[in-house]
C-alpha cells in the first residue's frame, strides 16, 4: 500500500508487514486489542487531532473500516469534525448507505470513503480534507506535489490529481460539480488514487489512506507539511531536490512508527474540562 507494486516490489511490502503492527499501544506501551469499539474511539480522536493539526476544516472528515465486517465503515454524521463524539458515529455499507434507516444526516461526500474501501481492501482508514497547502498543486499540472521531506516518502513521485472535468465530459449531469457526492464520482476518484497513499482533488483538497487510523492521520499531517515545505522551497527561486527512488523505497523501513506520532498528536489536544 505504501508504494505501488510496479515501483516497490515484494520486498517493500514485506517490510511494511513487519513495520506496521496490527495492535496499537496504550501510553504504557501495552498492546490494545483492535476492535470496532477501539476503532470508533480512535475515530473520535482522529477527527479532533486533524482539526488541531490544521488539516480538517469545518467540512472535512475521516472514517475507519469496521474490524468485524470489512464491508462496513464508520463515519461521523454531518457536523464539524472538532465536535465529534462516539454518539455521532454512523455505520455505513460500502455503498455509503447508513445501515440504520433512522441514522442522522451523513456527509454528502461519504462516497469518497465507500468507493475507496471497495477498490482497496488494504485500506482501513480514509481522510478527506480541504487543507489549503495542497490546493496550488491541484491546479498546476506542471508543478505536481512531490515528496521532498523525509517523513513524506509515502507520497508518489508525482501525486495524482482527480479532476471532475475528466469525469463530467462524458457525464453531463456532473458538469460543474466540485464535490465527490455520488458513487460514480467516488469510484472515479478511487481509480485515480490507484495503489497510492494520497490523491489530490482539483480545486478542492485531497484524500489520504492508511492501513490504520494512525497511519492515515500520520500521512494526512505530513502531506500538509510536505506541501508547505515544497511551496516554501519554490519561493527561493532555485531548483528543488526531491526524494529519489531509492529514498522512496527506504521510507517504509525508516518511518515505521505511526503510533509515536499519534501519541504526540493526542498529547497536543486541548485538555477537556472535567
């Protein structure tokens, strides 16, 4: 998942299997069982972390696949992500239909998540954000987002961009749309993502995937950091040095501890009143 098969090969995937443990850890380092209840609790934390780290705005969202049923995922209802609680989590099928017909209103762009989960059985969590740093790269084809920082080696050598116009030229009903709020649009986005970790959405934002909530959050944060660093480097007016193929392949070996970043993000959250 960290790199496409054509670039990384079986050795890298073996390394990823060793570097990404199935169980999270608590603050004392003890293993925590991976259950739906744990994933929902972490989803609440992920929503708040991504707001606190400046990745999610009022309309972004993060989801996680069910541990007990891979054909189901959990998503907060349509609400500001910084206010999400466990009571706000909705269970949806991969067709992005709430399993409870009385569920509260869900996010219109839930199809981003459902269609990626359909296309990528390896993906366990998806972040969709409107983070401002990636927007310039979504509208400048000659200046793609590229990995240039050590911690962002999960990015493709040139991060793919989904453009609604490529879809709407054959689908008149989608002309003018900038939201991914139908299953066909979500499926087209998932195809553009392919085997990569991040896809930009032209004039809109991005979608980031991971093998866990911890990895998806890590990647969403460091995509933003890489984009801001790339923009800063461009302002210097000189050639920018990007990560080469060898460095991209080594990323999964060198950057293997998403839990450490997660614990740091949690520690930075505002303390809740007793």
